[in-house]
């Protein structure tokens, strides 16, 4: 007959086994857009959460933190390295402090359209990018999604040529790439963080800024900017990034579910953002902005000023091999 003590030990061991089998891991997922379904980042996050929780049988619980609830981009990137955040969707600018080759994507007028960009992101270049980011920054790159095709807005005058930008103080995100871009076109580059941008525009700290339609709408920047020029100078991206230790701790089946959920989220994110980009003139005029649409010849005038100094900077920043890789990837996609 088993003693009371022995029975107790057996039951305790059984409880540990059952508890381990039913252990639930929490995946904290953060992004910077408002937590509403009309926002591409949040619609994508909701789809990710539903797919992961349903297809892992509840072994992973996804907690969503929209609207910068876990801190600014630098804080999130540090959290991804340390493991205090499992998944973050972060825009390209701040990533440069952690992995400089991201700046290649911001080369002015690099992609003619979304299709070419997606082929580059989802192909050999994207795979190489992810491998190097993991090795050098300690963050696992999962996917590229859209942050919108970026355009210039201001509250002073329409911009149809680089000469129209002369002397305008333009807000940029913290990035030497955007500083060089704006200054190459004759404007003054002033760094302002994303949460502070609406106030900076309202108070006249800057006369203009550059962003995609999604962000212009998300932060209601049209309230402070009368003019927008659809010059499409940079194809901006969001990166889906994960803490590598968390990913490696998952079973093979759980990793497959997460990988599939990332693709679902990425495609929703891309589709919603691209739809806004393709209808930019209608959308922005509908919220009261005066829209200037440029011809290919007018866009070429911007490209001729902005692209050469950017390539010179990028060679010094990340090396000729990286520059050659992305140029070759774009040419192959075209």
C-alpha cells in the first residue's frame, strides 16, 4: 500500500507534467498605429492573434499593444533584443541604429511600384537581409510590409519642383538618410519624433513633413497641412520583428503557425496600405488637402538631385556590396 507521502509525491509530479503540457506562452505584440480596425497595422495584428491562438490550441496567447503602448521604436527594438517584447512592427528609420542596411530601402525613387518592391523584399535580397540582421542585431526579421509611399506635405505653398522646397523646414524621422534626402532638395531637415509631429506642425516648429497616406490619416496631419505633392520619393516599410529566443523556444508546429500568421498579417498590412497609396489623390483631397500630381519628367528632376548623394552616402555607410545587392535585386525584379 502506498504511503500518504508517496501518494502526495506522485500527485505532485503528475500535476507538474500536466501543467507543463498545458503551459501557455504569452506573445506580446506591439505597433504604433491606433488600435482600430481601419488601421493597417492593427487589422493585421488582429488577424495574427486570431490565427495563432486558434491554430496553436491556445498554447500561445497573443497580447496586442497598439499606439506605442510599450514605448517608442527604440524602446521596442531594445525589448526585442532583450526578450521583454516578443513581436514588434517597427518602421524603417529607427532600425538604422540597430542595423544600418535598412537604409538601403530608403533610397529615393528606388522602386517604380509595389510589385517590384515586393519581389525584392520576398526574394533572395530579403532572405539575405534577414540572415544578416539576426547575426548583427540579434533580432529576427520576419517580413517586410508597407509604411506607405512617402510624399511631401507643407502649409506654405504647392511643391512642383525642388526649387519650391527651397528653405522650407521639413520634419524628418531620426535618420541620416532622410536628412540627406531633404537637404539635397534644398529644404531644411528638422528631426521630430512621431508622437510630437502633430504639435510641431500646429505650432509652426516645422512647415512640412513627409509621410505616406496611411500615416497622414492616422495622425490627422491634414489638419495642419494644406498642400501635398505626390512625388513618391521613398517606398517606406514596416518590419515584422521577433525576439529570436522566443521563436527558437517554440515547437516546430508552433513556429509554422507563427510563420503562416506573419504572412497573413503582412498581406493584410500591404493590401490596406497599398489601396490608400493607389487612391492618394482622392483620399487626401477628400480630407481638404490641395493635391499636386507630378509628371514623370517632374519626378525625374527630384531623382536627379536626391539619388546620387544617397548612393555615395550608402556606400560609405554599409559598403558597396550591399548597394550592389539591392540595385541588382531591383533590376532583376524590373
